[in-house]
C-alpha cells in the first residue's frame, strides 16, 4: 500500500517562503495524481495544488495561483510544494494525497484521494 511522508512545515513571517516535501513509497502505478490539501482552523479541507503523472501537468487553486508551485523528483518519488509570498490566510495543516488513475474532472476532489500523509503545520504570522 502507498505510504506518504511529509516534511517541511514550519513558522514563517508574511511574505516568506517554505517548501513542503511529500515522499511516496509502496506504489507501482505510473498513472496517479499527487496533491496538496490544507485545513485551516474551523475550515473544511481545501484543495491547494496537484501534479499528475506521467504527464507532469499541474493544477492550482485560485487562492494560491502565482504564489505556489508544485514540482516533482521522479527518481526520489517525491513531490514538492514551493510556497512563496505567504499570507496569514495560508496558515493551515497541509496534507499530501495520492489519487490513483486520475482524470481532469476529479483532480481537485478530495474524496478521490485514496492515500494521505500525516499532515504538516504551516504557520504564517508576524
């Protein structure tokens, strides 16, 4: 079964940057999506970004477009979320998820992600 391990969370000031990592193990398929979701206090889980394999296509929530960038290192089975120009409203627990056999219409749907990481806290404050 697929296991996802996240790292890179922390506390930064507004305007700062962080890079989150999600390393996957146990998977054999070449067709899947890796995604980042986040959950702020009192809020529902929110889609942030996704990357599809094997195409490498990326998808972003409007709230982070232009500030966040998702990338991959195929040799390490790892995806990254580079977060720049961080805002206080980016404060949340960030989760890594994996969706088998994705299509464009489901790439943003949290219910289609079968595997999840443990979550990592991102705090943006002065």
